[in-house]
C-alpha cells in the first residue's frame, strides 16, 4: 500500500533507538525523510549511517530535549535543513522508576520534565509548519497510563498526560485539519526493556512469565508493529482518524485476564 508519504518531512524524537528507531525505519521505507532527534551516542550515529547506507534520506539532530529552548532549536534546524515539517512523532522518554515510596517530590518533577514537557514544546514550535500543510501528530504513550504499574508515578503521570493532550490537541487543531492520535504500546522488546530484564536473577524466566500474560500469540509486541501503526496514522490513508488512542499490544490491556 502506498501511504503517500514520499518526500514528507517527519520529525521523530528519540528516533534512533528502540521504538523510535523502528518508526524512523518505517518512515524511510515509505520514502519519507525522517528527521531523527536524539541525544548523541555512537549507537545513534551508527543508526543514521545504517539508514543512509540503505539509500534512504534522513537527517540526524543530536539534541537533548531538556527544555523549551532545545525544542525550538530542533524545529528551527529542521526547517533550515528541510524547509518544511509535515508530521511530528513525539516519542522520546524512558520509564525512570520514580514512584511514590521510592522517589521524592523533586524526582517526580524531574521525571515529568524528562517524559512530558518536550511533547508540548515540540508541538508548539512545529505548529506553524504543521498548519501550512495540514499535518499530523502521533504521540507515543504507554499502557502504564491506563493500567498503572507500581513504583513509576512520574512516568505513568506523563504518559497519562500524553493521552489527555492527544484529545485536547485533536480538538484545538480541528480548524487546521491537523490530526492528532496516540499509539499505546504495552510489552515491546527494546534495548531499555532488555536492560530492565537483565536486573532479574533469571531474565529468560521473567520474560516467559510476561509473555504468558499477552493474549495474542503469547509474545512481545515487535517495535516494527508499533511503527507500522504510527506510519499509517501519519498518512493520508487514515485521513479521517483523530483523537484516538490506538493500543498495539496483542490484547494485553483490554482482553479478559482469564484468557491467560
């Protein structure tokens, strides 16, 4: 299916690792130009080189989105290099385990800062460009927003706010034809997830206990499956879809636990 994304400029925060990398790959495969915004590292540079080696066009901005000024810089540099922004994927963040008992009010504020503020700032600064092309926004959230997880108050609060902002922005941006949706993953194997598994005495046993509770196929969701939904939502093929929370999780959140 041609998703009509060729030459579209798609900004992806955290776009060189985990789910973000899969989204960048999927955009490039459709002929779009992923603008990857990521903190610098050897792995980030290697990923951008990998995309280019496959003949894909992409832009890499090694910017740490720690405040409004860096988000503004990211948008301005994208426009300087590419001249336009057709879509935005807000994805960067990490489950930092700041809980009610195992954290402090200051750590909670810092967790919200790491996982939420840049969603608003990136969208705010990209908005004039998105208005010009009737663009699209996808927010990557998490099942923790609706299920809870325990000992991760900051991350869960940020992810819940992302779902609320998805609906709020979908309403506010209706006059401009800008669609706003959220993709909600549950259990996805990423480098961060594997690092978390490695903290258990028997990682493979822990993984088996998790996949046993995933109704469809008793397996982890693949990052590429999150990416496929994201790219579809960015495309004209989903032109009448806005304000939606799309769960790509093998039924993990909504199907009856008795199925396990």
